[in-house]
C-alpha cells in the first residue's frame, strides 16, 4: 500500500516515581501538552506508571488485560484528546505468578486497544555500582511481529532493551516509523542510546520516535533521558536531554520516500530478503 502525507507525533519524557496516582497525574499533564501542539500520536515512556523502590513492586499493581485503573487512564486519555496513545509499558498479569508481562498497549482515538506487545528481550546488566535483571520479575512475551497500522502507515514497535537487536526490527517489515518506549540507565544510555536509535532509523530508512525516562528517581535510579525523534537519514529532529517534557515533530512519508529513492538500501538487501 502506498502512503502519503504526514503526521505530527510526540514523545513524552518522565521521571516517574513510586506512586501510581502521582505518575498518572503527571502523565496526563504531559499528554495534554503534547496534544495541544497538534500531535495525533503520543508515546509514553516505559514504566511511566511506576518506578518502584523494589523491582517486585510492579507485581502489586499488575492488571488483567482489558481492565484496571492504568488501562482505563490510557483509554480515557486517548478518547479525551482524540489521539493515538502508546501507553509506554504497563505490568499485566502473566501465567507465572512471580512475574508480570511488561506490556505496551496502543490505543486508538476512540480509546480502544489497537495493538499489544509484551516485551520480548529482558534487560540484564552488571556494572561496577549497579546491576539489573528484569527476568526475575518479568516474563518475556511470545516471539511475534508487533508492527501495526496507523493512518500514516505501517509502524514498528519495541520496548527499551529491544533496541539492541536490529534483527527484531528488520523482521517487522517495511515500516514508516518505529516507536520505542524506554527507561535506559544513565550508564548504558550515555554510551549507546543515540547511536542505537540513529542506527535503527538509518538501516530501516524510517523515523524512530523514542520516549524515555530521564532523571534522578525516588528509588535512587538514574535514567538517561534524551527522548528524541530521528528521521530516516539518521538526523535528530528534536531531543530533550533530561527532565519531564515533550519532544515533537512531523513524520513525513515524502521524506521517507526521498531517502529510499536516493539510497535504495532496502531494495538492495540480499541476505534475509523475503522472496
């Protein structure tokens, strides 16, 4: 299918805390700010609803798919502002009583769930002064292609650590835009965040919109931030280094087509190309 036109999109950066109600209140204000700029698509960061004092805290707020105050909040915000809303990540109940799914839900302007993706790649890191192992509290989702359709065109989707796996995004096919809610640590973000985002945009010749956690959190964690929109040539359209706020810009199908015509890398792919 041929797509034309453009869409104004926005990504929200947060410094989420340990109280769900306060996080939802802050998210609502930032969603309104994004919608007021004319954005028709708004993306929240990973863990927007809670960055608890302990990794296990997410289990206490886990919701069943289709019901719960966090999902109701997201659906209501999408309806209120008549936007496509990408709900960062929400802890949903899994078959494993000790672990939850870390789930990204996409809501349409009528507040209906349009797409769901359960995070597949689980982050692990052992540094000099910090360590993380998401597999202790999160159950990986099934291997799938989470791409979905927007009025703008086919849209890829991932969460945070997925960014490090280029084959995951290439397998989603010909997309106009990749969305990445994230909560990169300050250590790994400073080293790799912008490089990886620009690489995914360049190799897929599409826009990448990444929404991040960015700052010092109540639980002592420091996240990298640098929420950004990257164009198909790898140029950074807009970026917010740290603190809560909104990054916005236009996603232009004509820009994508121009890049792909001038440098037909996707057409020239040999290994892994569908036949």
